[in-house]
C-alpha cells in the first residue's frame, strides 16, 4: 500500500506471504563473525548513497528504510522488525544504498561483514536459495504497488501496521506449533505507532479511538488488541 500525507509519502509494504520472512539463527551469524549492535531510537544504521559493507538482521526492534523526493518529502520504503534482514539488494547488486535505514525504537541489530556473510551462505546454501526467493518476491510486490498510488485513510494506515506485526506473531505461533490466543496484543505505544505511520501522536490517538468505536480493534488496559 502507498499512503500520502502532508509531509510524508509513505510506501508501506505489508508482506502478507510467509515467504517474505527469513531468519538466520543468531548463533550461526555469530559463528561467522557477526557482532551485536545496540541501536538507540533514531540511530542511523546506514546512509543513502553509502557503500554496502555489511549484512544486517534485526534481533529485536524496528528499522525504517526511507529516502526523500525532489520536494523534500520523506518516502518510507518499509518497516522491518524482529528477525527481518534489510538492505540486501545493495550487497548483491554492488550499488550504493538507495535509501537510508534508521531504528524506529531501541533495537538490537546483528551485523556481519559482507565477505563473511558470503561465506555463510556459501556454506549454508539453503539460506542463499531462501534469500533469492525473498528478494524476488519483494521486487515483484513493490512493482505491483508502484502501479497503484492510493490515498488511504489514516485508519487504514494504522490497521495495516497492526496487521503487519500480527502476521509476524501468527507465523511464530505456527512455527512453534502453539495455539494462537483470540486476540493479538500490539506491543508498541501510541508514540511508537505514530513514528511508524509518520503522523502526530494526537492524530493517532484520535483515530485509534475511532477504530475501537467501529469494532476493528479492542483497547484494554491501554493496549491495542486485534483478533487473529
């Protein structure tokens, strides 16, 4: 989906297919020389135009990738969360990063040198094949989205963000063979949600109430909940 707001052009890729997600185990990354970096909120992980030197995977947190258009408006290419990797095309395409990456909240990022990462996927070829599949799906999905510039409502933005993380939670339950509860509990604050959608906190609070009034979400003990 592509969202337009006053100061932000928001291209938010909601990856609804399980194949979009891949996670290399932390132990395997560490065995090939990865380091664990603590990134505070709004920390720049890499800049637009910077040469790709590392492979990144989120251990815990949220990362935003974005650029700016000619009018100076922020173009958000997507959000990545726990266990997601990001910025891979610049590694394999050997071109500068087309956009920047920053941590939306305090995050822990696994970082491994490109040459060590290439050795990892060479020695563990299943990851190479999975990564190829994921990159192909991302390109195909973004190509489809770019054909449809839609001006979505604020409520739609908020629900899409919630559903993105809900889907990741569903995948964890499925992978672990656990029974899902009735409701998914959105783990982020209103401030963090506002940062994700590029809106004022007051605006998010107002529209969250509207979503609750319409029955699309439930609010309990200030937590946002949505049915699985």
